[in-house]
């Protein structure tokens, strides 16, 4: 059934070349395996739009895996070298010198060409991924914002042409903000796991305002507890992230009607992670919170029904 669904999506998008279909299929598998919320929301899109979203997510996820999952013994230099190879392959494929030997490159370059996505958006993304190989923390909010622009805001801008908008210039800041909101949510949900990798994606200056530093976070992680100062700092950062979702929200109405349910669902479900963090008493240093399956279905079910109605209304 999954294979039939994937094939139908590729047919709807007009992707007929066998090598391209295999490349897109690999990206779809990456999305299904690692981006459960994104993948669920993508089901609300019209079938012809889904392969492009899978390609963009697949490329981003592949780069992220190079940073985090290349191997416990991989050095910084080795990770940087593999990232650089990915970047060179992408540039070469964009130039038409090579269609791309890596499936994620093959699919994403085809997506960029089909949807008129600005190629320049991929450079800051790869720059931020390279930062992950050697940067272990961010002293100020401004420093973190620089990283997040490349790792998240540009993803929102890449996706926008696929989703469609009658006013893309007006929608762009909102699309970028939603990408940032998703990323900041990840930072809060995964703070414990990131500590294990030697990284902190919470700005040190904002933590310090509550008397929190890296050492205290590590102490809490080791003892499977959450010190009151850490709770207050996390509550502040959750509130700040909610404000980013509010800045992003007006952009949903600017999207093509067929894409709004998908983005609204993703925003609701990902924003729901913040609710779960608060409900868990901000105990994210020694556990991973997630939106319960019943809530995911409660959000996605009506959204799917509305999406189907939108596609077939006269």
C-alpha cells in the first residue's frame, strides 16, 4: 500500500524517470522514518506537491545525519569533509555538470528546478550544518539566531514555492518564522539528547538571566532531575517560542488553499510539543516528550477531511 501511495504521488507530480523516482522514494522514506509529524502533515497536501516536500526534507535530514550519525568515532574533520562533499555535489548538480550521484541531491535539484526555488537558500543551510561539527554552544540570542536562520528559516523559504502563495513576498517572513518555531521547539524537546552530543542550543545569555549555565544542565541530566532555576528558564524559552508561532500564523492564510491544512496541522502538532513540555513540568533533560497519538489523530483527522473537501469542492 505504501509503495502504491508513493508511486501515485510521483505520477501526480509528473516524475517519470526511473532514477528520479528512486531518488524521490529514498527521500520519502527518510521523511517517514525521521519526521513523523512532518510526514503526517504532508499527507494533507495534494499528491503532486508531496514529492517535493519529501525531497527538501530528505536533503536536510541527510545533512543532519552526517553531523549526528556519521559514527561515534568520526572526527570533526571527517564530518566536515562529508558535508563539503555534499555541498560540492549540490553545486555541481545545480550547474548542470552532474545530475548528482547522491539520491538526496538528485531529488532536491529536480525539485528546485520544477518549483523555481532560489538555489542560494541552500548555502546558509549547509553553513549552519557545518557549524554543528565544531560549535558547542551559543553565548547570545543573536548568535543562535544566525545559526537558526540557516538551519530553519531558509527551510521555510524553500518550502514556500511548493506550497504556493498568491503573495509570496508577504508570506515569506511568516514561512521563515514557522521554520524557526519548529527548530526552537526541537531545541527544547531535545535539550537532554543534545547535551549528550556536547551541544547546547539554548542561548547562554537568556539562561544566565535565570541563574542557569551548561554545568547546571549537565548536573540535572546526570541526576535525572530538573532544578527550579532550570524550570523557570525553560518556561521563559517556551513562551518565547510560542511568540514565534504567533508571528508565523498569519502566513497560513496567504498560502494556496490546498496547502493550508497541511501547514496548520504541522503548526498545531509541533506547537503541541510545547504544551507537553509544560505539562511535564519542563522535565526534558532526562526524558523526551511527545504529542500523544490520540491528539495527533484528533488534529490530523479533521484536517484530512477538510483537505479532501477543499480539493473536491466545486
